[in-house]
C-alpha cells in the first residue's frame, strides 16, 4: 500500500494550526496480546527514530510533531504549528469552545471537563 501524503495537507498549507493522524502499526500490547510487548517497544523506538529527522527538517518552517498516544492499532501523531496554535488558543472564542454550543445539544459537565483537560494539556 502506498503511503498517503495528504494526511496533513491543510496544516502544511497553513490553513489549519494542527492535524493529527494515525501511523498504523502495533505500538501497544494489551490483554491477550501481551506477548507482543517486545514488538510494540521496538516499533515505538523505530517510529521515534524516524520522526526525529522529520521534526528537524520541519522545524525551520515552524512545524512541530509529536506522538500523542500509542495504541495497539497505531500511533496518534500530532503535526502542528506552535505559533498558529498559540494564536488560536489565545482567541477568546477558542478559549471557551463550549460557550457557542449553548443553543445546541452541548456536552455535559463531565464531557466538558475531560475536553478542557485535554485542551489544556496541548497548550
């Protein structure tokens, strides 16, 4: 299967502050797959090794990347423009994303708290 290069096209074009994508593979062994722990550790190390030169090449363009989480089906990689993301987060409308949902079926307090905690972790 040919790798898809359009995963982060809007972010690379400067249209979005960030794009997450899943890099397929076994990066976490859980439950019945505990015997694959060595493979998962090896895959994590290999992916980090491969991402390092990419991160260095993209840094002069103001682009960063980081692995957000490891999964048994892939790694969630976050490609982002820190400066653009900071400007977006500083926007008062972005800082309170649930205020605009009042007229809709907004998430409950627990869902809001969970989203805000993840949102803060990215800041």
